[in-house]
């Protein structure tokens, strides 16, 4: 949060690498998935939140490892698939690509800035929804509507929530 | 390879993970034809290779067969051409057989329908002269054919027998210049003499110019010539001209229109009525609709006796006459009853020929010669006089 705007666009490869404790990689995604599964049951208006996606984006950005991002996205996506009615792999593929690209961005850019996080959260949410829509049409032969207006709105809301979530998750990492 | 993988390690892992999840998806998802996508992908991926392999194999085999082993192709071609020729001949033969069977069936139907006794014969040859309109048929005097008998087909008259040999007969066609027969128009108002002209058309002569004859009118045999029984179709009027002293009427013979292969020789002619409508325009009988099962049958209809024919009436009348004379039918004890007192007239004109008693038991296709077995030769005049008296043409009465 203390970075200047000039530092914001610099490569982060020379900077400090964030490390999480092992339990964070298990508990945080699990909580995000449980949130996605149970909270909308009691609070339907919170159904737009994509907490697993936000967690994938955060972990991939901060790990600065593309392989780590791939594995994180694949595992969380498959876990989310296993709890949904969709075939296994739909969320897995989307979140795998999101993790890979988020990690790629995290390697080259400083992503600790709030606005960067806000923008990236919004961008990856839109990318995730678009990719999911394409796969629904191509692989499942479904005809879902291309509701980009809702995606824009929910993307903005998720980005806002994501910024606060990232701020909370920052407390869990320890500088190495 | 190893350096390539190391250089693009992240991208390789991404592709592997994505590919693995695609496989996972493909195993679960079915397409709109209920086939798993993994199968679709596998077949789609394998088929082009299989096609290429098959193309190479087929090309190699085809090349080997077409260029290396080509020396037998010419002989096989000749053999196949010969086989095709034989099959074509067999096809033509079978078609002819089928046509023959259909004609025979038509003749059989006509034989069963007409009251005259007829004998089926097949044309086996034509006359030697270029102008002679004669043909030979395979039925001769051994089968009861006699000179002067009429020859017809189901369509109409054909000609008459001018010579009967033991195994064949010579028939003078109606188109011959020497042919003549008595004809009558359909409405019965115009009588004339049909004459051949040596052309496809026949001429109706001796029709006064005041008679009304129209094109399209039908002519039938009148029975006046003692050769053709009354009521056989002759032809349709194609042209009518007024001339002196008689009309010139040209008739298209219907009996010769469909070729001449099978004919019927009338061995015992029975006169018939002139049909009210042309042959090709006969009314079609349509059965009454089935009774309505929901309505009960009328009591009058339930108790009514079954309808009887004219023959039944005759039989009952003769039976009553015999029983009145005390005759017991079938016993053979008493002599024959006297039926001379019965004065029954048949409803149709002219009357059916009164067949002699022995001939009544003869089947329709039996030899029409007298049952007495006498070796008498029937002359034309004798037979004609018999026909005039209502006797069958095959019976002999001097």
C-alpha cells in the first residue's frame, strides 16, 4: 500500500516474495468454496460473489509462480465443479487459465496496489465468465445468454469485495 | 526436447492441466446424439489417419490389381458382355412369355363369359401372298374346326375359317377383299354388309343414303350371315360419305387392333343382344352399400325367399309338369314325361339354341362333333340351316 505509482508498474521479480503458511493454501480455498456453496442458500442476494475466483486470483498474483497459479486454479476449480451440477472441468479449466494469467501478471507487475487489484479482479472475473460462457456453448451444447451487462456489474462488485478480501488475506502472509 | 520443455515449462504444464481437464470433461459430457465427447474426439482424431492408411492400402492394392494383374481384364470383359447379352435375351423371352400368359388369361375370361362355345387357337403363320389377308392357326379339324366358322377375339371379330386341315386352319381376315359379314349399328337402326378392302379399314356397304350414321358409332355382327353370331363387336365408324346409291362407311376393326396372336374359333354360336353402350364404355356395376348394422333388418327381407333365375323357373316348370304326369325323376322306372304341353318362352331374343340331349352333357370345351360318332361331313348349307333353326353350329342335321 506504500508503493508509489512509479513503483507500481515495475517488475516485482526483484522485490520481496510473499510466502504463506501451508494451512493457508487449504483453509482459505476451502472457506471460499463453502462460502460459495452455503451463503447464497441463506442470502440469495450474495449469489453473485465468486469467492473461489477471488481466492485464485489473489493466490496466483501473490505467489508469482505460473505453475503454482495453474495448480491452484485447477484444484479450486475442480473442487467447485465437484460441488456443482456441472461436469468436472468446467470451472477447473476456467480457473486454471485465470491462475496462469494472474501468476503471469504477478511475475511482471507489482500487484499490491489497490487499484491494480481492483482492475485485475474485475478483468479476471469478466474473463472467467466469458470463458465459462464459451465452454457452455462449445462443450455442453447449451445456449446461455451473453449477459455482459450483468457481468460488468457483478465484476465491479466482485472487484470491490476482492479488494477487501485481498487486504484481509495480506495479513496471512509473511515476508520471507 | 528436454531444453524445449524446460524453456516452456510453465506453458507445457498449463497445456497438460488444461488437456487433462478437457479429457475429464469429454468423459462426462455427451453430445446431442447421446455419444460421449471423448468418443467423438477419439473417432474424429483417429478417422483421418485410418482414412489415410486405407487410402494407401487401397491404392497399393488397386495399383497391383489394375496394372500388375491387368492381363485377365479383357477376357473377363468379353465374358461379361456375353453374359449381359444372354441375360437381355432371357429378359425379352420372359417378357414375351408374360404377355402370352396375359393374353391367354384374357381369352379364358372371354371364353367363360360368352355363351357361344369357342375354341382357343394360336396363330402359327401367315399367308404366302402379299395381298392375302390370311393366317394359319394351330387348331384344325381334329379339334372340331370346320370351314366357315367365325373367328373372334375378346375385342371383336377377326375373320372366318376358309379351310380346316387336320392340325391347322386357314383363316381369312376381315381386312381381306373377299371377306363379308352382316353388321348392324349399335342402335339397331342401320344394317349393312361388312366388306374387307385389303386395307386396314373395312367398308360397310349397302346402307341407304337416308340412313343416319355418325362417326364414332359402333357396328356389331347382325347374325344375318349365319357365320358370326349376333352381337359381336365389329368396329367403330371412322368416316361416312354420301355416295350413290349407298353410303360409304369406313369402319376401324377393333378385333385386329392389338395384333393377332391368340384367337377364338366359335364352334357353337349363340346370338347375343347388342350391348347398349360401346365395348369400351360399358357401365360398371357398383354393389350396394353394406347394411347398417345399427338398424335391425326388415322382417320382409328376412322372410323373403331367395331370388331364382330363369333357369330355375324352367326347371321348376318342367319338374311340375313331370310330377303332374306321375313321373318319378331319377328312378328310371317309367318312360320320359311328355313336355310338349309346356309353352315357355325365353325372355331374351333370339332364343337360346335348343341343344340335343346328348350334347347337353358335353362340357364346354369338348369336341363339338355329333355324339353319335357318325363320320358325316357337315356342309356349310346344312350347318347354316341348323343355325337358322336354333340348332348348335356343331350339330349335324341333314
